[in-house]
């Protein structure tokens, strides 16, 4: 407010000093405005984060706009966008009908949630019932599944994470923080180790022979590629294929969405660009499934 008063005083005062200062203020305001306009802040799901980060140089070369990307999870993406702290929110799940009515969004790809164990674990497949029993706390020892007399270390994700939402709906088993847990007699056991970022689950399962977890297929493949001692195990009776992901018949699938404002031309340009062949190639290079048909 003081700044504005000084500006107005010198703007209207017919002196050379006033004129010069008023011009300097105008230039300063213009430079600051341009520096803000040359940045696009994108916040949210850590599953989507590496896709956008991989496009940083290409988008800056194309438009001159710098992408400021940070994670925090899907819930943070909603929160920051809603509070106008970010131009775009990264939402690593499908939007509810209520959310669709509130936000403009676009699906840029699909992710598959997979079950991971330590590479030294002899198990190759697991059933949906076995998963339910493990995460509800009914099965606590591997001997009931793979013959090893070792306690199972369950790892999960914090409430609000997109991967947890998909896992909960698949098993119809919810974390205690989820209001839906109140309508169920069983819920994800309190003994489960709760991680925030995907890296938490990767480190736990990769470092502990008797751990089990669920995580994005893309993050799992990338970790294995870089030497993380984990492996993906199949879920019996659920065939994974790109076609089944796109048509919705593979259950552990989630949309990768971006929420944005249609009134912000800069955001709209980026959203449209994310559906281009170049950007969709980046989606697939990060081990996700693009939305464009082959």
C-alpha cells in the first residue's frame, strides 16, 4: 500500500524526479509480471511428476516458459490448485463425479498398480483373496503363501495418495483415515508401514526380504532398471494388457489427470501440448500407457 501511495504521488507530481521514478516503477512492474508469466507451476502426484519433468527442456525451448514442478501427492495437487498456489494440479487417479463438476481436467495417460516383493522372495503370483487377508491383518506369515516361516511386512501409502485409492477400491479394504472404513468391519491393518512418496515403498520392499507393497508399474520398472532388488508378481485371474487398461477391464488401473483453468491461456496451451505425439512419447518412455491409439 505504501508502495502504491509513493507511486501515485510521483506519478501526479509534475516534476522530473516524479516522471523518472514513475517510469522506473512501470518498468519494474513489467519485469516482475513477465517473470511470473514465464513460469508454470505444476504440483501434485509423484507418479505424474517424472513425466512433466522430462519435458522441461522441450517445453521451455518451444515456448520460453519454465515448468516449476513439485510432488506431494494427489491431495496436494487438488489443494494447491484450489487455493491458486499452482497453475496445474497433477491428479494420479480418476476424478469423482463431484470433482469433475468442479474442475476442468484432461487425461494424459494411464498407470497400472502392481504388487511388488523383494527379489529374494520365491513367490511368483498371488490371489486377490491372499492380498485381502494380508492387508486386513488376517495373514501375517509367509508360510501360508510361499512356505517361508517369516513374518510379512506390509507396506501401504498415506491417505490421499492415488495409488492407495486404486488399491482400496480393488480389495474393498480401506485405510483407517478413509471415511469409507467406518462402513466396514475390516480395514487395512494398523501394522502396515505407511509411506508417503513412492520411493518409501521401493526402499522398504527393496531392503527387506519379507516386505510386500503396491506401487505404480512405471515406478517399479524404473526402479528395477536402476538395480533396485524388487520384482513384480502377478495377480491371478487379472490379465494385464494395454487394451484391457484402456477399456477398463484391468482393475488396478488409474487415469493420470491434469486439472487446470480454461481461463488461463498458458495452462490451456500446456494441456493441449500434453496430448501431442511428442508429449505422449514421454508418457510411454516413463513406462505409462498413452491415450493416443497406435
